[in-house]
């Protein structure tokens, strides 16, 4: 029973990535899709999906480097935050919050 549930969860995520079904709010893609469309890209295209995955992986890697006190990790987190500003509303809010924390909070001693 447990393995069937795990296969369903992981298979569902992979299927969504390659079949075109993305997380939707109220049955629609978020406001970020209008930004992507204005640039001339299809929000459900493999290119846009790949960008979402790559940005998420870079964000996790920069956060891990920052937690391990890497020498330029603050700049990596800032770059990921700036790259996420277009992703309305979640990426914009989190990106601004991260940039403000990096700018004002004395995280390094």
C-alpha cells in the first residue's frame, strides 16, 4: 500500500512536468503566466517548466550554501531572489522578503 502511494505521488509530479499540468489556483495558472505570455512564451511549454525547475534547484542550492556560510552565498541568494521577482505573487513576495533580509539583517558576524 505504501509503495503504491509513493509511486502515485512521484509519478504524478513527473507526469505533470512532462504532460503540461501545472499547479493552478482556482483552475487557472497564476498571474505569472501573463508575464510569460507577454514575453512571447507559452506558459505550459517545456522551456518554461524547465526554467521553473532550474530556478527552484538553484534556489535550494544557494540556500544550502548560505546555511553552510559559503563565501559568496549571499550574492547567490540575492540573484535567485531577483530572478524570482517575475513569478507573481509567491516569487515576488518571497524574493522581496529575502532581499530585504539580506540587506538589513546582520546575518553574518
